[in-house]
């Protein structure tokens, strides 16, 4: 799982990379269900910290591959963008905005990646890729927004900041190509990003109660599957696929959250939601195709 600086041009290998990378946001779509149904309530920072920190420590110990001295500055920046700052802003938005509105703002990620590539590296986006990314925003809005959605200024800023943080992390992880195996790169980012969340967890959350077996299993799932496995697949995709293609796969996360809410919790899901789902899937597929040309 060592990153390759050269893109993979075999179609079958490219689509395998897309499918493996897509598993990460699909797993992240289960986070809401697991958090609301099986975790102790009102401890978001603790959940974020326990999600990232143990997974990062296990990967760092397993790989035993430390960063070079010249890599620390970029590694710290990536850890903050992909894990620390992103998780902090994500939870700030979650407390101030409805989940649908926060997800729609997060759906702007492919557009931001296109803008970042144009501004930073002069990579002018293709019209087809731009249109497909816009389609994803429209589809997410139809899938998740409701007329009762409330707009909180600080919540909107936090959601936009989280989108910018994760999108920038995706873009610069691909651009910088740190000379580290993917598992080591994932472990160090989770470890450093988790450490950045410790002060907030200690200062803002109540202490954990005695955990029941189901709660321990839920924390274990979020850490081992929701962080260690999914982020390893995500960063594997980041170093192999175009940045905008990876960012568009993030739209699968709210889509899977809606499907799980419908199947497991019996939440309402109507014709507008079906149309939004179709547009999101069409957007993701179109971005994958157009970003490779």
C-alpha cells in the first residue's frame, strides 16, 4: 500500500481504486446511526478523539515507520486539515445546523478542489467536471434539505470551514506525496489529529460513564472501522486518483446515512429523496469519468 507517484492508467485498476476509496465515505455514513443509537449522549469531542487516537496509535505501532525530519511540517498540516481541524469544525456545525444543511455545504467540496487546483496549479477544470460537481450539490440539497432548515451564521461558517479543511487536506495529500507507506501516513495523521482533539474533549465534554458492552463495541467500530480501515482506504485513493474524483466520493456519506436511517430507523424517504439520490450517484459517476480525461 505504498503510494505511487505515477497515476494508474489501466481502466480496471482505476475503477478498483474508485470502489475501494468509495468504501470509506460509505462507512462514514454510518457514524450518525452508531453515535445516536449506541454512544453515550452529548460527548462529541470525546467520540471524535476516541475515534482517531487509538486507531492512529495502533497503526503507528504496527507500521513502525516514522516521518523524516523534513516531512514533519507538512505532516502536521495534513493532520490538522484532514483530522484535527476538520473534526472540530464538523462538530461545531453539527451542533448549530441541521444535518441536511451541513451536508449540502459539505457537498461543495468537489467545486472547492477544482478551484484550488485552478488557483494553485493552473489546472483549469473541464466544463463536464464542473457541471457534474454542481449536479452533486443539487442532488444533495434535494436529498437532505427541508423547508424548516434554519441558517445559523456561525454554524454555516463552521460547515464551510470543515469543507475547506477536508478538501484542502485531500488536495495537498495528493500534491505533496509524502514518502511514506499509506498505512503509516494514515496512522500518523490519525494520531496527531487525535492529539489535537484531546484538549477539547477534556475541557468541553463530561467524563465518560461506565461503558456498557454495546457502547464499547460502538467505540471500537468507530475507531477500527470508521477510522483505521476507512481512512487507510481514503488516503490510498487520495494518492492514486485525481483529487476532485476523491472529493466527489464524499457525497456518498450523507447518501448512506439517509439509507441507513430509512432501513434501520424507519425515517421518511419520499420521491424527492429518490430524485436527489439519483442525481448524487449520477454526479459521482460523471466526475469519475470526466476527471480522467
